[in-house]
C-alpha cells in the first residue's frame, strides 16, 4: 500500500513537470513544499532557492533585487509582492519577468493555510490584445470618416432641438426631412443606374452597370442603417401596438427577398400561418427584414433559409433559420455591437455591421424578446417573440405583389417630384418599360404646362415633400380634377409610420426612396390592376 502511494506520488510529480505553467505549493508558514520544473525556469532563480523549505519571501526578495518588481527598495517590494499573493483567498496578478516577458500569477489559499501559486508566460496573449486595441482604434477612425453624414445629421438635430419645443413630434419631423435630403440624390442615382443596367445588357457595359448598382445599394444600406440608429437613440420612434396577421408580413418578405435568394441560389422557404400578433407592424417588419437579410447574406449558394412562426403559450415565436456560416457562443454579444463584424463574415459579404445593432435597439424599444442559437459552420436561428392576438378580426394588410411580367407599354404615368434630376431619371426608367410618362415639379407646373389637356394619367407617382404642399394633398387635388378612381403611389424618403398610416387611410400605396426598380414595377402593376377593376365596375 505504501509503495503504491509512493509510486502514485512520483507519477503525479512527473506529470506536473510536463505542465506548461509553473506550479508551487507553500505551507502555512509560506515555505516551499514542492514545485515543478517549469516554476524554476519561468522565475529564472538559482536551484538553491527551489529547495523545499525556502521561504516565499526569499524568492520575492531575489526577483526584487534583480529588478523584476520595478524600481525601489527591494526589501519593501518583496514584502508587497508577498502581500499581493496572500492577501485574499484567490488572487490574479501580472508582472514582467527577467527577460521582459509578461507573467500572469494565480494564487489560492489552502484549507490548512498553505498557498498554491501557478503562473504562465502570457506575453503572446497580451501582445494580441494590444494589437487588437490598436486595430479597433484604427477602425474607429475609419468609421468616423465614413459617417460624416451622420455627424452632420446629429449636428443639425442639436440646432433643431435648441430652437424647437424639443417634443417628439418635432424630432420625428426633423428626421423625416433629414432622411429626405440625404436620400434624394441617392434615389436619382439609383434610378439612372437601373436604366443603365437595363439598357447595357449585351453591350459589354452590363458588368460595369451592375457594379455601380451594387455600390449604390451598399451606400443606401449604410445610410438607412445610420439614420435608423439616430432615430432610435434620439427617441424619435414611438412604437404603436395593433393586431396584424403574420401572413401579411410573410407576403412582404416573399416579395422583397425571393429575388435576392434566387440570385444567390439559396432556397428561401416561408411557412404560411393564420396566427395574428400584437405590435408595431412597421418596426416588427424592420426587425424581421434585417434578420432575413443577414441570413441570406451569410448563407452560401445551395443553402437554405426558413422563415415561419409558431404558437408558444401566450406568445408567437417568429423564427429565421439559416444554414449559413454561423458563429460560436462566445461571439453572441459581439455580433450585436455597432460596426462589429466577425472575420469570416467580413470575408464573405460587405457591410459595416449595423443590421443586428438596429435589431437589438428595436427589440429593446418594443419590449420584445430575441433568442439566438448558432453553431459555427452549420447555421443560426434567430427567434423573435411577439404577443399572440387571439381575435380573428384582424384587418389584413394589402398584399404586395411580386414583380410581374405585366406589359406596361402605353401605360400613362404622371410623375411629380420637386427634384428635376429624379424626374429625368424616372422618365428614363419608365420610358424603357414602354410607359407614356409626363412629369412636373409641382401642381402649379401641371396647370401651367397643361399636362392634363387631352391626356389623362392611368396612375400617378407622387413625391411626399413638395415645395408648396404635401404629396397626399396633391393626390387629392388630382383626384378631384381627374377622377376619384385615380390610382396613386407616394414615393418618399420619409419612412415614418405616421406618413404611411395617412397614405393607407387615403388608399395610396407607399414606395420608399431610394426606389428599387423591382418594387416600383410591382407597385405600378398593382395600381394598373386597380384601375382596370374600377373600369369594369363602372
């Protein structure tokens, strides 16, 4: 029995000698009982100081006299070092070694009053942390340069707050105006580029046209994300709460993301449901859109994205599941931080890492719950929990239609926008579709130029922010003069729920700037269908 115990002790001591960390045990009088070979190597002390019975203070005094503990009286420094290692039940400390390396010490008191000390060379880790901090500082500098527009918006906001009553309605109006000013030129560029893409097919310039379009899309996403963050942080978003059908949201998702998924050769499956939920329709849609956009962006061709909802007690769990690149559990908090992107995700797709930051803010603003499960290399599941609405009396939202193959040739369209560049770009795009287009910058120009003499529009595309009136009032004026059945769409950079609600109340569709050609064509086809139905009824 004694021989077995001796053999076990020898084996354990040999095993400890192979551990990369230095380990030493001291008795209650702080005298060395045993240590492994690595302990002496890392401390770089003479063999006589590693013998059993050596006081901890002697070891500390040796390294202090060597200068490891910094400038000052060696006796005092040694005493302080012993105090640091023994002052509490467990301590962690760092100091430089004799060769300038960073040593990290872990000490723990034993039940009998003894002390266990282990330490390791963490120089590589500390250097990596320092380099990461430097990279982060550099990134912050680049982000600051790229977000000059956001800084300008915030500066204007401060001026507006000082001059206004600082109430929420003023904030909302200011952000709507800022969004309009920033997105107007981008909208014109997108329309011109869409026309170029359609006309460049087969000419050798189509690749260049698509590259320009992709760059403008990236600018649009960044600008919209930054504006959303500003509106959320400034408290300009005032969530509402109405019952709506999940099916309506799924239809919108199908229209918006099915073409993108098809282009990336990704299977996008939407599971139909009759469930209804309670919440802010537009803000919930924004959360889901961001989650699906990320899922498609970080899923490789041939992968799958599944979207659906199921009842869980008193709540509905809305799932966005993908077979994308995924990430490990330690990275969960990182993906929700602003301007933060995982290395493998940054290699796979462009972006600034703002989408999930906006999701986190919106979830917080709405008081909802978001769950996340992910496995690196296998995919992710984001689950948003919404209050279940049991009543079956939920007004369905008008379903958007996918971009149809409808022939728009000869369709008479009146475009009204206070920006001439946007009108020119819109005429080029719609003219390429075969539409008969007339345009004006205001109602006054319509009357002055006699646009409606001998020519009546089948539908109107109306800007919201006109110089002398709102687009909603302008549509009412046209309906009074042309006919109450005139189909109309509000084309606006104002994404506030108030404007959308006012438009819906007047039977006016909404297309947000910058305009996506597919969404615009789908809206025009839908409005043309409404016109035909009105004529049949008449």
